[in-house]
């Protein structure tokens, strides 16, 4: 018996899959912040398309960090 291992402990986020053009709920592999010196910045996440298996990057909502801390 093989157990399925989750890739991350991050909660799911609804993002637009660029390969299919559909909104899907996925867990990000990695999340990081992009910002300029004096800017507010945005959160980015790396995801894998369920249709093609190809990786892509998408913006993650700001409330996302609050969900991780809970």
C-alpha cells in the first residue's frame, strides 16, 4: 500500500490555469513575495497544471498568509 503524500501544507487557492483557461483550485508548491524597495508587493505562487502537468506561476491573494498562520 502506497500512501499519497501532499506536496505542501499550504491551503488551496483558486487560480487561472494558463494552459486550459479555466479556474482551478490548487495547492502551491512554493509561495514568495515580490516587491520593490518602497512598494507594497504581491504574493506569487508556483503551481502545476492538472491538465498538462506543466508548471506555471500565478498571483496569490493577500489573505493567503493569514490562512497559513492559522
